C-alpha cells in the first residue's frame, strides 16, 4: 500500500512517476490513474506543535497545545542546544540535550469513500516513540532509525471533524547510540490513502533475473492486500517505463484474492537492449502498476529501479555489470552538522556531489539505516551503498552499556530487519547488507547463531545481495573474532585490518593465504584526520607532526595495498565527513572526515581525490601566512596525480619531484617500459614534499602529465582582513519550505583573498522568503549556538544554511562583522520544479566589489 517512489519524486526532484502517470502529479502527492481517487501519499510534515518535556495527558484530544512551539518536520530538538560538557549523554550525543518531547497535529480529512483506508508513515523517530490518534494508542517502536506505518482508519473522525495525532518521543535513557542521533521526529512523515484493495506497504519488489547485451528479464513481485470481507477479483497491470516515462513493455496478471487476505503477483517482463545502472551512468527505469477490480481502478503506484548485476568474486573482487570496480568508499554518519539529524535533501546532495568529485564511488551508512531520500540520491548520483542494519546485537558496547539497542534486540531485531529490507530492496545503489558493526558477539558461539539467523532473514527477503559484518576483532588479542563467525559471512568485513602485529605491513595477505576462498572487503579503515586548516610549525609542531606524519604513512601504505590487489573488493575509510559525537570535551565531534561539518574540503580531501579521480589534481598545504616565522623551515605537502610537480617560492625553483605508484614493469619485450616508468620518480609515497624556509610571497606548483603542463596551483601570503564575501551553491530555491542553500562566508583581504587565519565573529540578517536553518564553521571545539544568527569564522570560513519559505520571491542576506566591510547576497525562491539544484553547483556570489 505504500511505496517509496512518491517520496523519491519529492526528494530527488525527478519526473519518473510524473511522466508515467496519466494524471498530473504534484510535489508531495501521487495520484492513481482514476481521478476519483484521492492522493495516495501526501507529505504530512507541516503544522505540527512541539513541547519539550513529558506532558501529562498530551495524547488526549482536548489538551490545549496553543502555547506549544510550531514546527515543520523533520525536527531535531537536540541540535537546538546548548552544549554542555556535563550532559547525561556525553560524547555519544555531542554534549547536547536529549530527554522527552511531545508532538501534536490537528488535521481534518474529507469524507472517506466506502472502504477507504488511511495510514500514517514515519520515516524515522528517535527514539522509543509511541503514537496516538484521537486518544487511541497505535503502538510504539524503540528503534529510532527504522520506518514504520500505523493504520488510522478505525479511529478517524468522519467528515470535516478535527483529528489529533500525538507522538511521545523518549530519548532520555542515555547514552544509547553511537554516535549523535538527534531527538524527535527527525525524518519525513506521510499520510497514505488507499482503497480496501491495495498494493501492500513496500509490497513491490523488482529484481533483475537475467542480463545480457540484448535483453534483461525483470521479475516484479507485488503483494496485494484485500481488506474487504468478500473475495476480490483483481487485475494487476505493470508497465516498465524508461527514464523519460515511455512505456517499454508491460504485463497483466489476474487473480481472485480471498476475503481479508493477500496475494503475491509474480510477473516476468523482458527489457530489450537494457540501459545498465552504473556509477558513471546511474540509469533508472520505473515500474508503473495499476490495480483494478471489476473494471475500476483500486490503486496505482510507481517504483523506480535499476538494471544491473553485482558479484563479489574470490579473485577479482567486486564486479558491477561483470566489470571490475574498486569500491573507493567512505563511511558516513547521519547528521548534517548545524541541522543535526533533520537533514534537508539539498544538504546531502551537495555533500555527495563533493564526494563524487573526489572520486568516491561508495558509501557505508554507518552504523544505522539512512533516510529513504539519502538512498534515492545514491541511486540517482551513482553511489554504491553498504547498508548498515545494527550497531549492537545482544552484546553491549562500552559506550552504551545500559541503554543501547542490545536491550531491544531479542524482541525487535527480526521485525526491524525485515522492515529495513522491504523498504529499501529496490535501490540499485545498495550492493551489500552489513548486519552488524563491531558487535561484541563476534567472539562468541551465540554470536555465530545470531549472525546465521540475521543472514537467513536477509537472504529470505533479498537473495540478490551478500551479507557482511564489520569485524574489529580479527586477529585481536587477547581474544578475537571466532573463525566460525567469519565463515558465516558471505563477504568478510574488516575494520582496521592493519591493527595487529605484522598485519601492519601484510594487511589482508595473511588471511588470503590461509583462507583462499574467502571474499574480502574493508568495512572501515583509518583516514587522514584533523580540523580544517589546523597547522603548526617550528617548536609547536612536535606532537602535531608526529601524529600527522605517522598517520600519513599508515594511510598511504594501506591504500597502496587496496588499489594493487583485486581480491580486496574495496575499502570504506573513516570518514567522508566530520560528524557530531565521539569526541572528548572540549571537542563536540570527530574531525576524521575529508569534509568538515560545513562540507568544506580539508587537505585530506585532495589526497583521496589524487588517488581516485581521473581529472588532474594538484593541491598544496599549509597556508602561507606565517608572519614572525621568517626563515623557519616548513614542510610543503603536495597531493597530486600528475607525473611530476615543480615547486616555486617567489619565482625560485625548489626542484621537480614525482612519485612512483603504481610502478609499471616491462611490456612485450625485454627493456620496453611504458612511458610512465620513464618520468622522474623521487619517492614511493603517495605525496610529494619540499622543506622550504618561510618567506612571505607566493608558493606555486606546476604539474605535468605525459610531458605537458596540466595543472597549476598557487598559495599567496594574504594581507590583513578587510571585508566579508558571500557566495551560494544555489541561484534559485524551490518555494516549498524544505529546500535549502549553502551560503559560504569568507573573511578576505583587500585583494579578495581568503585570510586563512581569520576567526572574526559574523552576524547575519535575512530578509524576504528565507530563514536561517543554522550556522557552522567546522571547528570541532566551537560551542556557539547552531541556531544563532551570529557565529565565528574558523580559519577564514563560515557557513549559513538558508531555508526557503513557501512563497515565491527574493531572499536578501546581509553579513557584517566589526572592522570589516559588510557583504550582501540575493537569492530567489520559485514554485517551478525546474529550479537549479545543488548538484549542478551553480554559484551566486556576493555583491560587494573585489
């Protein structure tokens, strides 16, 4: 009865269902082909009221909630602060408040048709939610990361009488999650209307059974529910549509469904000359389904899907459409920085676009199921996904000893897992299920039994994808992961493969030799880390250099092994983006990402880009503002995929260098080396470096490939800060109260160069059809209020997240700071769905002159 395709239409801004339907489809609703039917799925996010704290009788219809706060979902009350080092959840909740909160919404519905059913769907509520409609309890769910649906029909008031839905959210038992979870109804809600005969919740499953160059056989199974008290003659018509909504093939199947029963239709449809889904061309088909009974349309849905094959091979690693592809992946947590867990799609789109630009092709959703729209973006943008189900089984984690998911596992895990699978099994982006992360159970025989039971559920609901576990105890002392536990996995997942003894150098090769039939994947590995723009030199750098240099060696050696040996399917480094939690005060979040919490790239971003991307990469660090340190020797790091790089300081050359990876051998005949082997190779590392005495001026690097200059990079010593400068990733926003723009605030000198040491306080004023969603600067130790219109810059940068209203018009943004020239920026909102998207990276810049 419910499908995620309508949500995808709204969140991915695609036209699949719109083109497929014979009737108009608005932004938040999908209509059946019979105009007499009401909207099937409608966004239910607006006009909620919220109260922090436990309110007696808040589930009752006659409670007065006029003084409660008005909120638009998704909503995360924890991110509203304040930060407090003594908060009960500590580092797990980023030192932000948790507790109990209530939501209420008053709504009316038109008189229902005969047999009409009405449901509400929650995409995620953290956590321990209980829902009431008109004073009747519908149930509770402890897991804050799963989607769930309740039937409102028996308790709705007829006609235009007011209905009241109430939701109690209890996130008071802390700590309970790793890491920041947020608190509240932090994902979308939907009102679903169907007939008594309808396609069941997440009831459509599309699988590609056979693929060759000439055709693909698609199997569509559809569970239809009959809530009538009599048998229902039914006809299901399924149309395969291309990306433009053109019908390719179709099938019709008839069946009589028992009274108060259900029936699973199975249809096999051939797609001639199929377009395959891949990371480079993420082509999406859709299946439009129309359910009829006695000649009348009862239901209609649209489900996007991709045609592709996946295989994890013992020797070749991961194959997509029978071609070897290395999974160059990152782990991502679910928060969005200043917006907490309630992340607008535009924020994820920008972040994923930046990761894509770096050459990243895979995402691990650590350590819990993501929002549906996140997976929609992975489908449309071409990312392969490792889907994490649980961070805990029966064994407790050290950080969540009393209140983690382990206390709910026995009662809820099987139901939660099934709901996760059926909701998301049609996403072509998902290539592997991760049933657990670093679970203590990996060292016990009971854990082997638990894994087997979870794997059986996963294979029963979805036999097309393998199952792994992210194991952090392989070869660990004094005891580690049991061999039986590893053998139970389809693909063995390794967290930090190089932690123990000679694995520091040998990595996967030891287990490859001992278990030649094992399939390997790096589920988590160390990455270059640190706060953006945080540099030390001279005597200050003793500890800093030790940490950074040793880490660089570790990361580079592991990456060289992964990229060299095909049998390692790939690796997911920790992490792609900084996240809230897992930090000791005064830090509020981890700085392990290659993007900070604002989405600003760090130096490490360019390291991975130089390894993964095909376009020329040339990046220098640190900055060149070291007044008072003239003559101090500074190590200049260069991340590049150029063959050679020459460094200049104020026009003087400091030499040409090049690195040797991979080192090509002779070909065809003795002494015949490829051209790549004949260029200068001054190091076997994956970076270049020069030690240079500091003098103010200009660093310049010239990169060459195949003997030709392909890239030039410069870093200049800046003047003193004189002005602010604004730029945005969006020219136009959708006037839907959900769209968002990223406005970057730079502190610049008089020549328009960002000052990399500036930390000025910035105040924003926003006028017109926009509102401030949050401000951030990427500093992991900054404790300013995310929701305040004043925030300090950090190393020259600050970010404002601007949300759109529901009216078309202009948004004017004014940024000011003492002793700096202010800057203004004008954006626009419009109702047209053709607005520029963040993925197109169109930038509008500040109106202040350079």
